C-alpha cells in the first residue's frame, strides 16, 4: 500500500468515527439528533435574548420533536448518505428558516403576528430541493419553534402546521418556476381562510389588515424562493426538477460539443434518455433526473470519440493498433473525463454519480478475451471499470438502459418477442453480476423496467408506411446535377417571371 492509499484510508476511517455516547446509544449521528435541534432552539430565541420560562423542557421538547418530525425522514433519504452537500444544504435552509420565522414577526408592532411568519419560504425550498417528506418533517419542527416564539400556543402551532402541509403538497412536483408562484398563491388563500376561521373562533372581529398580511406573506415568500433557489443549486449542486430541466434542453455547451465531436454517442444518449425516462416513470423514480443524467452520462467520450464503436466509420477501429490493456485504459478514460467535465460545469452531484456509476465495476469482456486470445496473462479484475456500482434507482436504470440500447442495434428485424428476450437477458445478466445490489432496485422494479424498455424500443423501431413515390422536378442537388438550379434561374430570367 503506498502513502496515497494510506492517506485515503485514514480519511475514510475518520468519517466513520463515532462519539462514545453515539456508540452507547447506538445513534448514528448524534449531531443531528441533539446538537442541531438545540442549536435551532437557541437560534429561535436569539433576537429576543429571553429564554422561555422552562428552558430545559423547551430544549428537550425541541430534540424530541426533531426526532419525530425531521430526523426520520432525513435518515431514510438515500442521497443524505451519498453526499454531505445534502446534509449541509438541508441544515442551512432549516437554520435560515428558523431565524427568518423568528425575525420577521418581530418586525411588526409590539404584538407578534402568526400571519407574518414566512414559513412557506423555508418549507418550499426544502421540498423543492430535497424532498417532500423532509419538507413536512422540518416544517412541523419549524412550526413548533415559531409558535413557541410567538405565543406558546397550540393554536398557532396547528395554524402554522396547516400551512406547512399545504406548502409541501403544492410544491412537491414542481417542474416550472411559475408553478412555485402558483403554489404561493394557493397557500395564500389557505392562510387567509384559516386565519379568518381562527379570528371568528376566538370571537375577534375579522381584521382586514391581518388578512391582507396573511395573503401577501406566501406570495412574497414564493417570489423570494424563486430568486434564491438557482443560487442554492449552483452552490450545492443539488438541483430541483426545474433546474434539471434547464440543463436538459440540449443547448448545454457539453451536449453541443458531444453532438459535434461524437455524434454517435450523442444519438445513443438521446435514445438512452427515452428508455430510462420511461422506466423511471414506470417504477415511480425521478423521470426528469433519469432523462437529464442520460444526456450527460457519456460526455467524457467527446475527447477521444473514435475509440467508441458508435462513432467509428466502417473498417476504422483504432483499437486494432492497441494492446488490450491500452484499450482498457482508453475506455476507462471516458468515465474520468466525464467526471472532470461534470465538476467543471457544476453539473448536479447525482449526474456526476451517474457518469461514475453507469458501467459500475463491470468487466470489459471483449478486451479481456482479446488479451486471453493473444496469450496475455491478465486477470479479469484488471479489465473492470473503476465503479462504484449504481447507488440509487435512476443510476441503476441508466446502467441497464445503456447496455440494452447498444445491444438492440444488433438485432435484425426486431419483433416484440425478440426484443423482450434480449432485454430480459441483459437485465438478468447485470443483476447476476450483482451490479445492482446497492441501487435500491428490487425484482419487482426490474420486471417493470423490462416492460418499459421493450415498449419504448418497439415504439422507436415502428416501421413506417411507404409513401407513394411522386415524380418531382429536381430544383436543388448537392452532387452531380449542380447546374439545374442555375438553369432554372436562367429560364426564369429569360421568360421574365
Ligand atoms: Fe459509458
Ligand atoms: Fe453509454
């Protein structure tokens, strides 16, 4: 083991170090469980410098509520374990939310108004960037702190919790920015309605100014959320569906580059996107992420496109002049190049993961057998991609679609039965190689994926009805008949038309 490897090992060991209390209580991350909620509780009280009458109960209550509402959804989220950026972004947005929810109502007169709590802002950002469950979990916790700050009443807690649920529900499947504004408007109406109900239940006269504040609050919050989200996406590389769709409009410089230098790979990526999108939709995974990650999965090939079959002209294969181990290195290079490009252009972290994982740790069988055939003593492990194996469902789908798309081209006159057989063979092969072990895909998902792939492949290969041929006067011709256009122009001039 060289020094570099030793350093790497030490670093990864460090991240697994647990505090003695953590080991004792078997709590995976003590920081989330106790330190963070207490920090938030303190943050909530900071602008006013007055602790509640029973601070101990308040802090312990915060920790318990954090565990009930937020911590569970965080732990069940696969992405939190993959990238610390998810944890950092989530905790930053929640901290920001707690601060703003305490600060804004204090801007009013001497009385703190629940109508002024901009809870829509932080809950919508968490829901859009991280997820629906996390939005609700942290939102309910924030409602608790905000109501403790306002008047310590259960009524305020319920009122704000309704807003949290409405916000998470209306922002859970946002695809266009305008939908955030629409969600803000819808939550405004709900906020006005529940405030009016609260006022009448308390026997107060309905106060128009308070209702106006309740109406303006979520709308203004939605405008601020629309403004902040792109900055958060750029900083964290965690993208909302809206941000992903912007990247997937094919005008990204990396995709343009791919279409110019590696057109075969470009068209392969587009077909792959259709396959993986359909499969992701079928199993309830993120279809937008699957589509966009497919576009970018092979961007590393634009550096040496001629070394990949889809870009080769017939009879011109540069691998013929390379040893199998050199070919192996050149092919591995496309993954490394792709990761470098993804970092340079700040592509989403999950897209970078797909670039790394789309071949998993599979063996390049063609070059391994080539090496064996020429009598080289090579181990199959030397011909493996560096990996890792797919770590989430969309990544697993793309690995399967990548092989299926390439193999489908080799079937002559594909029928639904032949296509399904091929897809089944590939999916089973990859499953048996244990490449999908960490992807979260189960056998039920794989069945649905096979169905979706077969349907899309058959649709892509739909035979066209032959159009009846009409005789057309040739006006434009690139080769051969180059004078025809000129002749026609001369005729027109002669006839003065
Ligand atoms: Fe690839
Ligand atoms: Fe590919």
